[in-house]
C-alpha cells in the first residue's frame, strides 16, 4: 500500500511520501511525472520524499519537479514537509533542521493545539556567484540583458537561493506574457541547468506582486525561493524594505532579512487530503 499526503503552501502543491524508514525515493522520474499530472494522476507541482537525515539534521528533503527532475530546494515545499513531519511522522519539534540539496535549513514552526499553522524558514544567504547563472559578482544580483524572440529585450537580475533564479521587473504582472517569456527564459542558453523566472511588480516599498515560471513545472501559484529572490533583488536595487509582503496568485508570503543578512520566508502550510496509489496504476502503465 503506497500512502501519500497532499499539501499546498500558498497554492504551490505537493504529493508527500514518508520514506523515513525506507531511506530513499522509490519512484523513478517517469512515475513522479505521472503522479503530478492534473488529469490522470494525483496532480501536483512536485513530489516530496521525507527521508532520514545524513548530516545531523532532523530529516532530509528530496523534491522532484512535475517533469521528474530533482530540485535542490523549495521554500513552499519545505514548509509543507515540516508540517507533515510534525503532524504525521511524530517529529514533534517546533524548531527543526531539514537537510536539502542546497544545505541544511532551520525552521521555526508556529503551532496551535497540535496543528502547524505557519512556518518560518531561514533560507540562508543569497548567492550571486554560481555555475547556474551568468557572470557573477559578490555584491548583488547579476544584471543581464536578454533579447526576446518576439522583439525587444528584458533586463534580468540573476541569483541563487539554493536554486537559480532570474528576476524581471515589469510594470504590471497581470499584463505580462508569462506563458511566452517564461519558457523562453527558462531554457535560454545563458542558463546551463535552466532557471526559475520571477516577473515582479513593485507595488510600494513594503509590497511586491509576482508571477513565477518554475523550472520543470511551468507557471505556478507560488514559489518560496522565487519570492525570496524577488525580495533580495528589490532590496539590493533600493526598491524595497527589510521586511516585505510578496503577493502571489496563491496567497501572500512574508520575506525579511535579519541583521546577519539571512533571508527568512514565513508562510502557511496546508494538508489537503490523504490517499493511496493503486498498485495497478503505478505498475502497469498508469492506465494507458
């Protein structure tokens, strides 16, 4: 019996499996892709496996995008995993350390009556020098001008929040052709491992409005690392303040920077339902 749980964090949704005893993911990329399909699978932006720690943390997150590729880090996913560990696995800690492909992250859980309502994630320092982004400088996001196939150009600011991001400021996110610009920028030759793209509208010094094209997924309702990347870029360009609300289609996240320069992400995590994967579907071609 293959039990799963469905979660979402501001609309960014995940199928979560408990592999704390098994040790490692038990699905191959094609199975992950099928589970994430909206019409013939469970439907999700990604699949998360709760794995035993390897480096002294409380648990380890392995996360796979909807196309079956593995991601290094996910700000919304790690909040959902923390809620799952607390409420379903029995890791009853209001302070957790979860290992990811981008390093170990510290999480503070806000719990009422045994229910995790929201989670603060210490996302660490942004990185401005990475093999996944062009150029590189130590002081801020890398400014890059990219020509568009439809004509014109965009000014992008590239950085890593454990995974690569390309931030583009726009006058109005609702009017931005995300479905055209997003896939083009994701797979641009400048980005050897593809990239997540944030289209950002500065509302005022305390509020950003963004839409995200996620690498390996497409446009999503929210992206935690993307919200952090937008915040860091706005702050570095003098367009924001040390604590901001980032408004996404799926809800609002609070992003802030502490005195040491660490970026913090705070937002909800919601359990939607529990289910079982039918063995015949998983083992015999997904009903095709």
